[in-house]
C-alpha cells in the first residue's frame, strides 16, 4: 500500500493555538504533533506520500527531518483547492511513475488515533477490498448522537468479512444532522461517522475522475512528471471535496464502508481536546470541570466558575463555555474582518534554518530571540527600512557583514547598519541563539532583499 497524508487546514477550529501559518496538525497539543502521529502510522504501512500546500513547506520539511523520515515524496500544491484536486493530482503522478495498479490509503494529517494496531488491521482489510476495484471508506462506529460529523449509511448485510471486521455497501452519505436526526442514526445501527479516510486502487480512482469529473481530469491528466505545470493546472481547476466530486456519485456496488472503532478523533474543537487530555493543573474554588491549555509556568485558578475551557497563548487568551467551542470560528471570522494578524501568525515562526520569537513589537523598535540550528545559516540579506543590533546569548558562530567575516560568541554584539548585507551562520554542533533589536521606520518580515539563500527563497 501507498499511504498518503493530506495536510492542509486553515487553522480556525483550534484557534488561538492553531492558525493559518501553524495549522493544528503541526501544533503540539498532545505529546507529539498530529502530523508526527500520522507520519509514524503511515511509515508502518509503506513509503508515504504527503500532499500539502507550498505555504506549509517549511513546517513539513522540518517535521520530516525531526522524524528522520527519508524517502517520503511530497507534493506541494501552489494553493489549496480542496481534496478532490489533491487526490486527482496524486493519481496522475502515481500513474506517471508506473504505479497505476497500487492501492492507496488517504489519511488526513490532523486526526488522532489511539488504537494504532487496530487501525492498521482495518486498513489492511480495506486494501484487500479495494483491489477488487472498489472505493473503501473507513466509518467510525458512533458512540453518541454527534451533530458535528457527516454520516455514512450502509446496507444492513455485509458482503465481505475478516474476523470481526465487515465490509458493507454504502447506501448514502448524510450531511451533519440535527440532534434528533443523529439520535435516529444512532438507534438505526447502519450509520457510521465519516472520518474522511479512503482506500482505493490508483487506476480505478483515475477512471472515476474521468467519468464523474471529466473537466478536472482533462486538466490534471496534462500534469508533467516533475509537476512543473501544476500551478497552471491549479489556476483552472475547480475547488471541490472528494466527497462531492466522486463519492456521492458512486452506487452501492462501487463504494464500500468498513465500520470500526480504533480510538479515532478529528480533534475538531477544544471540547474534543478537553475530552482527550487532562490539561493544565488548575485550582478550583467553588468551581469544577474547568480545563486549561496554557503556559506551564503560569498558575490558573477558578472561583465560582464551572465548565470553562481556557486557551492561553503568548498573544491571545480565549475563554469558552464547554459545549460551545464550535463557535470559536465566529471569533476567527470577526478577527479576519478586522484584518488581525492573530488569525494568521503567532509571535513565533519557524524557518528552514531555525526559529524566532517576537519579544516586543512597538512603533519605535522590535525585538526577537532567534535560534539558528547547528550547521545552518540565514540568507545573506539587507533591509531598506531598519538597522539591527545582535547580541549573542548562547553558542558561537560567525557573522558576515558586507563580506567581512566576524567570529562571534556569547556576549558578542554586532551592529547591522541600514542597507548593510549580512547573515549569521552556526558552524557548530550546538544551537546558536541571539537577541535582535530592530530600529527604523518599518519592521515587517517583507523588508528583506536576499542575495544568497540556501533554501532558494526569493
């Protein structure tokens, strides 16, 4: 099997931890990121592919490096167009590599699965069903009448079994239901939650695109093996989910569901997070059942308050009543209308060479702590609107200032004049850290002219 990780997302449902530039799969909500969990599961199935956006390239490559996952093939979409174009492009690339007869598993990167061995057994069964030119979706056996998931209705009798696992023909997909309808689904017994996990043979899915989305497939089938014309295709292809584009067009004989229970959650809200982990230790005075996701160095107390979720980050604090965390999206919508940076970015940001965190951002100056990874260097660059002062706090390395190489170590200070070409490199085995203070008229990250860059950024 070829495991394929779909990694996208807009970073809204778990705001303020998840944001556009740091969607939830890369956030450390549990002891590992969801992307790491998904990657490690996928490595047990075969050699993974990842389909993600160009905007998430740095985070994706850092995650692969951290997990020492070599040999993973990554497709970088120029911009998101939902899941159908992503899967169509994947099928075309696999066909170009002579892998049309391979079975593929499509796995969202931001789901939590706690019973991994059970899950892998279900996927193995799904692959055996998919070899017979069937599209297989994994259904989650519902344990309560959830209104936040779509449902899959199946025939009452299975057509293929493997131990306790059963494969059923799909009758219909149902949108997120009302509570009353969800209770009916639960009582009926032939309904599963739609987890968005699909297994199919490449050639079969390609034929389904050709049949049900001929315009899309006509565009995608022109894709070159090196993906050099992918952006041209994406400017023309429509944005649509795989559910609407393909799955809802299939008859019961073509689409199969395997209901199972393997500790699945889409971690789709702070209520879900609160149900999955203990959270920060809190002190309740005349209060109970409060949950905090926050700073380990802070103390949190509740007085006369019950059932509250607190999410505390460096630049945002959100309180939400349990049972209402789906409404967090309205906060994000309001901030988006205000064109707030809080929707897109954190005070910290990862780069291919390391990491920085904004300490203070004012009209008069901006300060950061910057960490450069061992044997890495920032681009050789200059700024038109600011000068900089660097104070080395940890480690050693060298600064290149207008082509002059200056050795630095903890305690060294370097002044970068306005317009000067400069870079810092860490030529050691240890982390290099320095504090940067910017002075000038503008402190945006776009005030950079690059002359040399190891990562080919413009």
